[in-house]
C-alpha cells in the first residue's frame, strides 16, 4: 500500500519509489510515473492557486506554485517541464523540496553568495579615509568624492585597484556620505544657559519661578528683512502629466521691504507690519502697534522675546522699551540662539507659503499678500506644540561640552 500524507506531501520510502506510484482521485487509483507523490490540503491548494494567479508576485514563485499544482494533479515531471517550458531538473528540485518541507520548501534557501573580492581590512581602510578631511592628507580638496577616495586608496597602497562605484556601495552600507556637511556654531555667550533658560521658562508661563497671571503675555518678535518683489518675465506654467509647475528663471527686481512681526506665544496671534527697512524706529512702531491694542494695552506685563539684532540689541534697547512702555519687558535670547525664538517658526511658514516661488508685480503686491496671509493665519492658528525644555537645553549643552572647536572663536 502506498504511504499517504493528509498535509502537504507524502514522505517516506513509499513516495520515493523508483517504480510507479498511485494517485487516488474520486476513489479511483490511477498509475503515474512521477517519483514523488504530492497530495495537497485545501488550504495549501488555495494558497498555491492564489500565488499562481498573482500578477505582481516574482516569476520564480509563480512557476514553483504551478509546478506543485500540476504535480498534485498527477502530471509527471517531464510533462510539467514541457508545459511550463522549464528544465526537467528544475521541476524535479521543487517537487522534491515540497515533498520534504511543504510550503516552506518553496522558499529560497540561504546562500553564501560570491566570496568577497576585497578583504575587510581594505573596506575598513577606505571608510577610515572617508571619515577624515582630505586636507589632513595634504590634498587640495575640501570634501571627498567616491572617485577621490578610490584614487587615494590606491595611492596609499590600501588596495591595488578599486572603482568609485564600489566605494559608493561600501559607504552606503554604513550611511557614510563624506560629500555632505552641516554648518553649526558653538555658543559664545558666557551666559547662554541662563538666558536661554528664562526664555524657555516664559514659554511654560513661568518668570523668576512664579507662574504668570492671565493678564501677563509673552510676545516673540523679530524682523524678516530684504524680501524682494521679484516679477517673473513670463507667467508660470501650470503642472501637467509627469510635469511639475514651471517658474520662469528671469525676473525684474521691484525693490525690497522688511516684514516685522510679533507672535503671542500662548494665543497664536500674529501682529505684523511692513516697512522699507529694519531698524530701531520700525521696531518701535511694531511695539507701539501691539502695545496700543487689547489685551496688551491693559495687561499687567508683556514680555518681549527678541534676539540680538541691531534693532533691539543691548541694554539700551531694554531701557528704551521700559521708558516707552512701562509694562513691557524686553527679554534677550543668547547670541546665536534665534532657533529658540518661536517667531522664526512663523517666518518659515511665511517663506514656504507666501514668498516662494517669488512672483510679485511690485512691493504693494508683496505687502498685500503678507498682511492677508497674516489675517488668514490668525483665523485658524493654534499655539505651536513647543516641547523643547530646560532639560533638553542642559542635555544639549552637555553634549557640546564634549567637543572643542578646531580654532577658538575670536
């Protein structure tokens, strides 16, 4: 009697007989010359039929499913090979693997792959080069390219030959991209931590360890200068199939203006104005515009967070603000810490949504769009989800303390 499996295949000696085996279909036993008997469960057959019909499955997977389905129907290996235009050994291999391991047997087995051409020491040597500046080796380059690294590896005897594309694959595997760089600056303000911390406290509605009252407000203010009214020589071309919007390269200059804005941090209200340029007087006009309207006109105190721009720099600006508006308190950020000023987030939104791509008939058109966007923003805005705290600041300063600049700042 022939051995039979109710699962995916018939293991054992009975299914590997060199002579004829038997297939039971509808109660009738028929002979076949196939060396391995395949009997499918309903679940396996449904999965294989779905794979055989799949339009996006890999071709090899579809072929293997067809082989097993044909084998389960009693076809011989030779007949399956002819029907599917495959080599007989291919049919024999996958029929045997399915018989031994079921559905798992249709997956590719792990392969060792081709032996590496380059030793691990060569790859490590090239990556070490990529992590150093070319100037450290006396080369007149500021950054490496992959071909530069390949040439230098050969020159230094790390390897006899290597291509730039091979070096690119090595670096991509380790996410090393020596042609990229990022600008940054070490804090130079000796009171950086203290100045930044009090601004972060204000964002959490705390001043000198005391919670702010409802009639105390925090304003973040700055100027966006040198906004150009560029008028394109030709109108934009709208996007189309497989084509992005096209913006004319040539333009006529229509002058520049400055956009001064004050953001109520906790109420998401922007109050702005345009001026021909920045300076003490235009900033003073912005302060007056804010401080003469409610709720700031009757506020107990209004804190103004500003950077160290010339319009509001130094102790003189603090005294000037206090003298003009006794309820206003000017709070300076540390030098090079504009990233802690929330108005810069609003300016980045303006840059993306209002300015780019620049195409304005004149300065009046630019000013009109800026002020109209401000009104639109105020109608729907909510406070920024500011999550940077003093703990984050302290951790950042601790990381910076572990580094030293190559040359001390003057």
